[in-house]
C-alpha cells in the first residue's frame, strides 16, 4: 500500500470516491485480470501485453496525479 492509498483510506464514509481512488480500483482489477491470464492462459501473449500496458498507463496517471497533489500542498 502506498502513502497515497493510506491517505485516501482516511476519507470519510459517504463521500464520492476521488479520481485517484477510482484509478486505484481500476488498476487493482487490471492487475487481477493480468495475473489470471499469466497463470491460466500463458499462451495469450497479446492479451497479457495489453493488460500490462493498460495497467502501466493507469499507474503512471496515478503517480502524476499524486505528484500534482503534493506540489499543491
């Protein structure tokens, strides 16, 4: 769990999820599917590659947004 994840977890119940939280959930699901593909269908190289690329894109956006938030504080 990264520092950003811990900060997000401290938000009060009932609030709308932040874009970072939504991206985090998306990344978690992408990684779960990627792991399933790698374990159960290792011959699906193209699908695994697309999952990796999608996960990397989401992760890079999360990092960028967290850096922006920190620089604004």
